[in-house]
């Protein structure tokens, strides 16, 4: 019986060591963002260039890159303390440009995805009850909502961006029906591809 307890103790210690090592590894430079509270800046790891980028924002909830640009959702004087803007950071010039500001008083902007031509994100309230999906043409900087904005009867989930299309789950509360939607970004048309 004592031998069994000893084995269980050894297994428990090994699991603790593995968990500790796993947490430390997760918090290494491959983590998405680490805050430096004393400087009120956030550092992200640019895996394409293998460098850390210091940005003058308190909180970054998501980011993606393409070419010379890193696109991110960041808190900039946000009442909720969560991301309220979409920012473009140029890797060459090291300059930032504000592309979008939330339409909610207390916001959570997130889910940034980019490819060579399109940028998409979700603007939501800080509870995540209301989600508006936006798409931006990176050449023209034209921003369009993907569905009617702030329609309380509609629940949008985070979109997936592929080439000139995005797909997402759309829940119509009035009909109590969910759909997989597809948007052609060139023609700006939505269509239902699957009833769930």
C-alpha cells in the first residue's frame, strides 16, 4: 500500500512539473501578447520577422499580418478597458494608423483576420451579446458591415476569411434558426449555404 502511495505521489509530482513547464513554455515569446504595466505598452511577437514589437496600447485582443502590415484590435482610451479600435502597424515605417473605432459605448473589438486584399473583424459590446462583422478592402480602405448593424434579433459568430469570401454562423432569434452564411467580398452579397 505504501508503494502504491509513493507511485501516486511521484506521478502527481511529474504532472505538476509538466504543467509548470507547459505554462512557462506557453508564456514564452510564442504567446500572443504580454503587457508591460509600467510602460502602458503591449508587446506582440511578430513570428514572420522573429521580433517583438512594442505598441503604445494597454490591451491587444487579436492581431494578424500580411506583407508589411500588422492589423490589430487594441484598447485606446477604452471605457471598458477592452479593445475599441482597429489599428494598422507598418513593419517598415514603424507607424500606426487608426482604421476603425467601435460603435459601442462599452466595446470588445476582436477576431482580426487579414489576407492580401481583405481585413475582417468583429465589433461587439463588452458582453459579446451583440456582434457586428466588418470587412475592409485593404487597398481602398473602404469599410462595410457584413450584416445589418446592431440588430438584436441576429447573433453573428466570428467569421473565417478565405480569399475573397468569409463564412460565419448566423442565428436568427425571431425564426429560432441558424445558418452558415457565405459572403462574396467582391460582389458584397450574402447567401445561406447550410441550414443548421
